[in-house]
C-alpha cells in the first residue's frame, strides 16, 4: 500500500503544471474515470474503486482550483471497495471524503462515460481498485477516451490496478499503446507532461 501511495504522489506531483495553470484559469477540468463494476469476478464479493486512490488526487485537484468531473461506464453511483474502508487504510483524504457531502454526492452522480469528450479536459486520471480490471479494460468508451487523450498529447494517469484499462488500447497505427514501452505507473503522466 505504501508503494501505491508513493506512486500516486509521484503522479500528482507530475501534474503540478496543470495545477499552476488552473490558478490562472478557474475553468480547468480533469476527468476521473472510475469503475461501475461492483463484484470481484465470479466470487460474489463486493469490489469497486479504492477510496484512498480516488480521494487523495480528488482533493489535490480541488484544492488547486481544478474542477474534477467523475465518469463511469454506467453513470450514477461509483462503487467503492469496502476493504478500502478498513480503519488501517484511512488517511486524511479518506476521512475528509467521508465528512464531505459534496464529494459523496459527486461519487453518487457520476456522468456516463459515453457522454464525455476529451476536448473539455486537460487530463484524465484512472484511480485503482479491482473493478477497472473487469469493466474499464474492455469498455469501448474508456478505450476511446484514453486514445483521444493520448492522441491529443494530453496527460493520462493510472494508479494501482487501473493500468489494466490499457490492455485493449491501441495507437493510431493499430498497435497496442503499451507495445514496446517500459511502463511505470507513476511515470506515464510525467512523460506525457514533459514531451
């Protein structure tokens, strides 16, 4: 968990230039794509997004004056993995989330991913959790969003299990986006910002 949090903070640090621009332009928006999948495979056990991997970047952006729009494949309530609510995983960000009615409402009223256009956003971020491995990895709208951001030289970032969403994403030439690339989750966004 500490390595995941470290990777998350590295990714957030890499977005600092977006945050700086947001101070000048209050209309800067970042898209968060969360899973709609709430079951762990065929086990029947509940899953979803990992709350800390959502809450920390969510507040990071909000505190920098950046608007966060949350989208899921189905729209509506984004499921949270109940294991992420364990007291040992709580951080200042998760505690802030559970005390924040506006954030809870934002997570319960996500927009449908099919309605999202990358032109309205500066970057896209995929929080982790087990859910993305089941729906976002094969969701045509998620695949298109990643392609659109990548092809328009906009930052894309993933944390923990969220890189599973890249498994079916192809570049303009039809090759898998990750083919021939050495990936480190925290460096994907940094590379896109520095290129």
